[in-house]
C-alpha cells in the first residue's frame, strides 16, 4: 500500500501538516458507522471524528458510548468549529440538502456515493463548493480496488493490443427489501453499485462518451426500483464498455472481461486469467483473398489463413504495481495540496451518464 509521505508534507506545510483533520460524521448506519468509522481506525494522526449526527436517537447514543460527541441537528454539527470536513453518509435522497448545508457553512465535504440523485443537484453542489471556496470530495473508493487497478495496468501495457470491448459485471441473487429498493430514497442498483461501476467504465473507456444504450429491470427485490441494469457505452474512440449490475443473477459472470486485438483477460476475485499472442513473435502480413478457398484452408479444417499463432496463457494473482488508500489520498489533498485522484469533474460525469441512462430507459 502506498503510504502518505509525512516527511514531504511536513516540509511543504510545516507543523500544520501534522494536525489531524476534524471530521463531522453525518449518518451512523451501514456506510458511516460500519465502514467510514472502521476505516479511520488507526489513522488518528491524520483524521479525528470530532462529532457525529444521526436522526435516530439510539444511533447518537451508540456514538456517545464510543466516546464521540454528538449533535442533535445537522445545522448544529456543520457550525461546530472543531469540524473541518463533513463526511456525509446519509440516504442518497439526502445528499444534496446535507451537502449544500455543509458547504454553505464553510466546510469541506466528503460525499458518500452517489454524488447526488440528479445531475442538476450534483452541478449545484459543485458550484456551491466553488462559491464558498470549499472542496467536495466524492467517495468513489472502488476506484482503488486492487483488481481494477491491476486490470487497468494490463490494459495500459498494450499486452492485449488495441482493446475494443470491456465487460464489467457485478452479479448476485438477492431478495432485498430495505430502503435501497425504493425510488423515493434514491434506491436501486443505478445509484447503489452504479456510481462505482460507471466510474470504472468511464476510466477504462479512455474517451468521451459518444453513445449510451441501457435497460433497467426489477427481478428479485422488493420496492419499486431496479435491481438489474445493463448499460452499453461507446466512446468516441470506438471502444465499448458493457456494464451489468444485477441482484437477479444466480450464476455470476467474471467481474472483468477485456478483449483486445492481440489477447483477452478475465478476472474474478483475486485471480486474473490472460491469453495473448507472444509479443516476441511478429505477425506476418495478412491479405484477404477474394478467390474460392482451396486445399490450404481444407487442411486446417477452418477458413483461417493457416498461420501458426503463438499463444501465452497465464493466470496471475491480483497484485497491482501501485495501490492507494482513499483516506491517505484525502489527507494528502487537504493537508499536502496534492490533487485528489477522484476529481469532482469526473464524479459529475458519472452522475450525468447515470441521468442519461434513466432518461433513455422506460422502467415503471
């Protein structure tokens, strides 16, 4: 894991670089309490949860029993002078209102995905951050998944040739019935797993989006939101990214499937399988023959050229050359002046694509 360079930070920023960032944690549920708080354990020199807020009294009491101050309103928390960064981990439908309140109070914001329910809301939050001289960081933490990083490195190496098709799958079978199945609260896979995998898709597309096709379905979950979605994005460079996120598939496909002109890969769990043409053996010139196939074709039993291809088959453990920790990167951005690796403009584009998917799909 790449660690923050504390020495460089101290050189660049002086003793202030060692001051922990005071966090106000908003939302003490599965994400805020179960993920953010746990991930911050052991990072007390960089971050300190100064206070927390949740609309549920029993959750505030839980935080107090853990030694964390609480506020009985969000308005009170965002004006707490000990808080520098408001970490918003509330329901998707609350992100816009809660983020705007914090930015207008002069605080930086870390926003759990999705950035907002709509592109208009996300754009207004982006503008509010600029107007107030603050920053908004969107928690697309899956950008730093080791398998994504490793697959991205292999694509960038050119080993597979010119990549023309990438499939990104997140499959399971789940009869879900919580608020994430209800549209009014921002439920559905499009705003749940969607922001992460659309972000992956945009990174791997390596091009502005030229066209989008989509289909949303409700298969196994309760509520009125989609639990199965298909998105096909084509870049201006001709590359296609095919995204499938489903809570209705009992036999999952590989998480990553990448197809190039000189090879392919699949990745599932902690393993990557590769098959590619030996780069040490040059390919001969190939010309199309307009004539009727003759004996040379018959001898191979196919209609290929008869050229011998030298394939290399490998199975690798997921082990990217470089890894990242989102909290380390956040600290470097706030205290060290380093650009945050997930730019707000990229997070805005994710919401724009999601909105285009909604607009192009009829789902009731």
